């Protein structure tokens, strides 16, 4: 992987990795830092000679490891706290404030889901990753991932009747 | 709300184009090819420019060491990186072995101090200036300063005042900026900034490299030097530092022209102001030289050289790391400048944002 290929990967996947981090830490600035760190670490791994077969899946794997490290060091912002302080989704423009309300509803759905369901669901439906890529990123079998997605969707439907 | 609607809303969450561009810029720097590194190219060019007198066997040895992938890869490493010891203990020592004259040895040792400075800026930019890396950096910085100091003292004892002053200027300017970097981290810690780092490991308050290292070299060294020079030695000293100042001012002007598109307007303006000041001081020195006031000429050329050297480091910090170093406009020239680095990497991001806006 050359530096140009790496930058192309950034152009293609930066938003998805940011989103992935955002749905885990629920804070825009931290998600942005985690996204940046994900790409920096990935480049570092490559420089040290790590063989990267599927860059996209590898990026998610690195992001997940960073998120786990992050969650060990900081307490995740609670839903109650977010409801009191409002969601950190960017500037205060009118458009963003409308988006904030919608995002709040979305966050409520997503955050109440168990992380083992939340991760594969977001990766499949929001990030459009294949089962194989999700399995690789999460270190699980494809079968396990498929089962989790199925159960997760079922829980959402039961709880929120969507 | 249907599940599909939820998914569509989730997909709308993305980075702002500006945010994405800022991080991309940072990654471009991180992933730049080794051969494009300013440090690497200028440095290796200088090695090969000295290649002629080297015996064939030694040339082959040097070529084989430098052409090794590890050695080249190590050139871009920073304290704490796997290849950093190769950079400092192999690459740099090899170059030192092929510096035959006192002059070239002094140049190389001054360059090594500047390399440690660049590493500090690099780590600050990366947000990886944790306590372990700082310790490595502080130790290496101290070692280089000790070596360079003894070289300067030797030059002075041999009445090579112009060269001693030139090298001393480089050392003092590097130290002044190094202090500002340390101060930056102090102020970040004091202000309880959320983080100075993109790295989770370095979220703890960083330790500042021991200041004893920095204080060992007096900022007034060059001023004191003028008191040590005998009256009959001032003419050659003034003419020597005049040449050095001419070369330095020219080097910085070329740098500014070559990289103007990659520099923020404020940085270009700061450099221009300092270059104008260096030019003016140089002209005054020239007038004093013609009127045979060699002592004053020496002092003025020394100041012109120093101001140009500061401009160079300001430009390099901006070009390489997008870190802006601010000096007061009414600058003086004996280490009294109040340089200021942005108080945190977060602020650097903001500043970089502004720069990108201006470049639109």
C-alpha cells in the first residue's frame, strides 16, 4: 500500500469510520479524533510490515480496538446526560439543530441496543459492509454475525415497533 | 419510524468537508514518502556533496548503509518509534564519520540539534509527546547540545569567531523554539486542556524536558563573544559573519519563494517582516564595515543572521507541521523574543482550518 493508496482509502472510508466511532462514543469530537487515530495507526501498522489484505475491514478492526481502549479509560456519556446537554453534532446552524433532534431519536434507538447487536447492525446497514468484512473486523465467524444481526433487528422491532 | 428510515438518518452523519480536509492534510504529512522529507533530502544531499575525497571503500560502505531500506525508513522516525535508534545511532553517526573538517563537523552537529527540534515539533504535531518519548528526546537534545557547545568553545579558542557565532546562532534559535514547545505543553497542562494529543496513551499530563538542558547555553553567548574578540580580529570576524548572513538571508528567501503556496499568509508575512529586518540590519552592518567600525559591523551581521535563521525555523515549522510560531513584531535579537505556539493541537486544527479557508 503506497501513500496515495492510503489517502484514497481515507477519502473513501473516513466518513464511515467516523460514523462507526460516533455510534460507539456518541461524541462528535471524540469520534473525529478516533477516526484520525484509526488512519494513523493503520499507516503505522503498514509501515511496520503488517500485511493488510482487506483494508476496509482492517480499518474497522483498528477503530474497534481504539474504541475499546477509549471505553476503558473514559466513562461513556450516558443517555440521560446527552438528553440534558443536547447532542454534540456540530455547529449551531438551524439545519444542524433540526438534525440534532432527529439524531437524538436515532441515538436513543441505537444506544439502548446491546453492543453485540449494535456493532454488526450498524456495520451492515449503515456502513454497507459484507458479512465477511464484519466477521473479520469483529473477529467472529460469519455465521455468528448473521445470527446477531437477525436477533438485533428482532429486538428493535419488538421494542420500538418499527 | 421505520427501520429503513433510521438507517437513512444514520447514514447522514458524516464529517464536514472542512473537517475531512484538515485530517487529510495531517495524514498527507504522516504518510509522505521518505524521499520527500526536507530533512532527509537536504541532509543526504550534503553527504554526497562531500563524497569526492572519500576513499572508494568507504564510499561503498556508506552507500550500502544509506541505501538500506531500514536506514532510509529510519530517517522519518521519531522518538519512541522502532527505527528511531537507527536514525540517531547509525545514520547520524555515519554522517559524522564522513565529516572531516572542523567546519563540517560543527555544521553537522548544529544540524543534529535542529533535527531534535524538528522531532519535538513532529511529536507535538502527532500528539505523541508522552513522557517516555519526551525523555528520549530530552536526553538526545542534551547530548547534542553538549557536543555542539564544546565545538563552539573550540572554535572560539581558535579565533574562528564568525563560524562560532554562526553555529551559536543556530543553536540558540533552536533552543528558543524548543523552549516554546515545552512552554506550550506546560500551558496546556495548566489550562487543563481536554487533550494535547490525538493519542489516547498521551492523555496524561506530559512532563516537560529538564530545563537545565536548555539553560546551560546562555542566550547572550554571542553578545559576550564580542567582548572576547580582540580589536584586530574584528575585521575578519565581521567579514566572515557577513558571508554567513548573506547566505542565510538568501537561503530563507529562496525557501519562501519555493514553498509560498504551502504556507499560511500569517507565516509568510512574519517571515517577510523578519527578512526585511534582516536586510535592513545587514545594510547597516555593511555601512559600518565600510566605515571600518568592525565591531559594530560584526554585531549587526550577527543579528541579521540570527533573525534570518528564526525566519527559516518559522517557515519550516509551518511547512512541515502546520505549526505556527509567533514572534512579537518589535523583535530583538538576543533571545528575548516571545515566541508563542498555539496552546494545543486542537487549536492548531482550528488554525489550520482558518488557513484552509483563506486558501479557498
